[in-house]
């Protein structure tokens, strides 16, 4: 049950981070440092998710 909650929480975080990243990218460009940081944070979340699946 706890694993299910962790997965759902990570999926939600991933979706929110991805949406935020795309919004920033549209405003600032895909190579802007803020967008790159969001991308790295998204990668971290995706790596965490892949470890528990």
C-alpha cells in the first residue's frame, strides 16, 4: 500500500514538474539555465520512479 502511495506521489510530482518546465521553456527558451535545472529535477524524479517500479 505504501509503495502505491509513493508511486502516485511521484507520478504527480513528475507531471507537475514537466508542465512547469514546458511553461518556462516557452517563455525563456529550452537552453535557459532555469529550464535546464527543471529538466535535471525532472530526471531525478524519473530516476526515483524507475527504481521503485
